[in-house]
């Protein structure tokens, strides 16, 4: 097969504060055919996620920074175009980590064949049944040590992870599920469609006051996607032996100066409470249990998910910037033209 | 026996900021003899501790607030004067919780007979072998889940709890023990007498810079007695899977306005770190193990402790205020005149 031309997003300089288009380039490159042990994949769906903001900086962090003038990486689903690797044949669907580009040349160890369950859309394997869903599951069930009867608060609850956390908590027997989100539409979605007991719009008043009203008897578990005033409010509402799982602090990612943390950490002593940070990568061993437990719920519609799509490789940057601003409801996914 | 006259400290109004003498009264009262099931104790040693500041406020907290115009409570050791309770005879030494007074009238269930080990001074049972020592032990071994090879940082390290934490860590095989304290004398004591690997004076420079120098490879465990800039520095130095046990936040206790917390809580995600608050009262089940493990080390001198004494019931308030300011090295104890 003759080599193909594909486009890929590269980081051109490290953003300061909110990333701007000039920090990136969409570059056309020649994609060589696969060598021995390699496969060539045409990407169909790309994941854009808040954690990628961290990888654009070179500050000490958990994931290696993206290289300058190199294509960025991220979750993706594609179709094998050409394979020189055992176990992969043209037409196979695969999951892999070389997103942000139209064509990915992968070593066989970097991809896994995907056999979607009937009735579950392919893109769900980047979201509710992918890393996003596992993040929700591991953070709630293991890190926050969820137990039936817990009162649970989730911030960023209309996001991909947050909306899954709240529903898992409900399915697992939470006494109360409260979510915060950034628009009346999102709040309505949480309450009317996803079965959250209560939800509030954090832009419409103080978070601590709205949380106190939504959970007057306090919370046992807080799943933090946001940080800042949400974390402070959660600490204030924490019940005895409360647990806070810190998944993200999206309110902080574009800060150029460190912002002060919660002023009430002393509540941890009063409540014997716990705050723990986590990364989904440390909980890959839960993937099997997660799929057995939640896969059927997705197929049956008990565990709902929503996707916000943008189309075309050229839309990926806007999609990513939108996630940082909360433009998505549910999982934000870039759908590549040739996938339709 | 005719009834006795004794003095007791009462809270007269709730302090705002730093407590002042006018918030308290030293009141002379008539102490009745014991009724059935009661014993009358002449206190010999009284404990004054930072947590008592919390009980002087009526804010929601873990311990009930002290009542106004009522005697305050706290750890004490005394001698039975008169007993109407089974298992207690005049002359017995007892531990109990009705400090801040010269004579205590106790229900039998409120006191326990103390049989000090030879060579261990009586006052040690309020300190290194009392609640203070158990606080250090439970916080380090259970809450911070200490493991041999850990690099440990303790703030307030010249205090009663902190000095014990550092020594237990050393005895249990820490790779590195670092302490912070508030004077050159205290720093010297930690290094020269207690076997801390490194110690620094937090008044002589930024805590984060001094900690980075003392523990250039970071820390696995931080035992927090102080909060504020110490907690922020510890987060900055936290290694992967680091654990922070929050015992106290003395830097905050006299605040009238909540002060902002650490600006780098996002480190918890990067390190998959954990912050957990605790109270010694939740770990009473460890007392037996603690005594078996550490009692012999105290008797042999391997686990050292220092006490700062003040004399007479009238000195108790100053002793307490001194603890809040760091006037003590090791455990602050009020020795009552009639004990000499």
C-alpha cells in the first residue's frame, strides 16, 4: 500500500494559563506502512480529556509532558488498515493511546482488539466503558471506599466521569446523590435523566450554601473533579469518617499562580476524614470487575451516558478547550470524518 | 472526712483569637466526700494540651465544648484520698480526665489504677506513655501506615507528640527522620539527643526551602501538628503514595478568620497521596500494643522524653497558653504543690 497522508496535532509551545491556538499546530505528515510487528490504524474516535492540560506543561507531574513539535497522545478507537502484527487484521477495531491524529502507526503491544457489545456504540468505549468509566468506578468504589447508604457528592457531575460516578453510586445503593454542574440544562439532565437526588448550578450561588441545602445532613463521600470552592464546601459538609477522592481539580488547571486551598482542612481532624488522590492507571486491575459489573448496565440503559461530538481532526483543539470550559455534557469525543 | 477546699479553673467566656486571662477564673470550691461508687482524688499532675483550645470554642468540633462557668477537664494523675468505690483504696495512683483542678471527685468508671514501671517517672504517664505517646504511635503506625525505609517529616517536632513520633520512626527503621521546631535549642535537642537525622528552625527561613534541603529526595510520611506552610511544604515534598497524618494544626487554633489552605493539593493526584485526620480516642485499641512495644524503650532510655513543668494550680493557665506558643520542649505538665 502506498503511504498515506494524515494530519496530527502537535504541541508547539507550552501554554501559559488558558491554552490558545498558537500553542498548537495541525500538521500534515506522511504515514509509512507498518513494519514487522506493527499495525496501521485509521482513527475513528479521539478522546479529549482535562488531564491533557497537565501534559502540556513541563512541571513535575504524574504523566510525562508532551514533547514540543511532536504529536500529542491520548485515547483513541480506530480500524486496522494494514497489519504486520499477529492478532490484528484489516478491519479489526482497536483501542489505543495514539490519538490527536488521523492515522496511527502502532506496535502490536500498544493496541488491543475491541469487540463491542451489541447495542453499545463504539464511542462508548472511550467513555462510559473506557478509561472514563473506570476512573469513576475505581475512584468511587475503591479510593472513596463507597458503601451502600453513603451520601455522595460529585462535582463536575455533568462531565463524563462525574455523570458516571453519580449513577454508579445510585445503582450501588447510595442514600443520597448530589451533583454540581455549570448550567441549568446540565442540572436538569442530572436530576431528570440520570436519577441524581439533587443537583445545583454552581454558578448560581455559593457552593457551600447550595451543598448545605442539598445535603443538610452532610456527605460521606465527595468525588472531586473541580477543587477550589467545591473542595472547601465538601470539607465543610463532611460527616464522620468521610472520604474524599480527588480525581481532578479542573478549576486549577489553567492557573498561572497557585491559588490557595481550602481554609478548613482542620475538618479532617474533626471528622477523621480522608482526602486521597488517584489516577486510573493505578487501578487497571479493576477493569475486569468494572466491565462485568457495569457493561450490562450500559447495554440495558440503566447506566446512561451522553456524548458531545465534534467532527474532524481540525475540531480536536476546540473540543479540548471546550472540555476545560465545561462546554461538554458527558464525554467529549472527536469523530473523524472518515468514520461516518 | 470533712469536706476539702480546692481550686479549679473555669472557662468564663469563649476566647476570641489568643485566649486571655480574663476568659478564665481560678475558683475556690468545697469538694464533697465521695458517695457510693465514687472516689476522691488529689491531683498531682495535670496535662495541658493544644486540643483544649478547640474545646474553649463552641464551634462544631470533635470534642464537646467546655461549659461556661464550669471547671475544665483534661488528663490528670492523682492519688486516691478517699474511696467508696470497689477496686480503689486511699494511696492508689490513678489516671483520669478531670484535670484543671486540685481535687477530683470521680465515678469509679472514670478512673483507672496506675502501676508505674520502675524507673519511669509518674508524669510520663501523661506524656510519652500516656495519651500523648499513643497519639504519636497511632498516628505514625496506623494512620500514616509507617513502613521501614520511609522518609518521615514531623512538624512541631520538639513538642510532646512530635518528639515521640520522630523517635518511634527512628526505632522502627525510618530511612530519614526530619523535624521542624521553633528555636535553635529545640533543633539541637532533636538532632543531638533524640537522633533525628535532620532538623530545622522554621522561624529561620521558608519551610518549603528548608524541607527541600533536609529531605532532597522527598518524604513518604508527614506527621502534621502545625498545618499552614508546613502542610504546604510537605505536599510539595511528597513522594509517590505518600501519607499525611493530621494530628493537629496548631498554627490555626487562634485564628479568628479561616486562613487559606495549601495551594498545592493537586499534588495529591500527582502522588496518589493521602491526607487523613485522626483522634487518639479512635485508636484506644492500640494502647496495649503501644505499651508492650514502647514501655520498655522508655524504661531503657531508648525512647527519650522531656517534660516542661510549671508548679501549682495557679500556673495551669500560663502553662496552657505557653503550649500554644511553643514555650514547651516535650510535654508540658502542671505539677501541683502538694505532689512535691
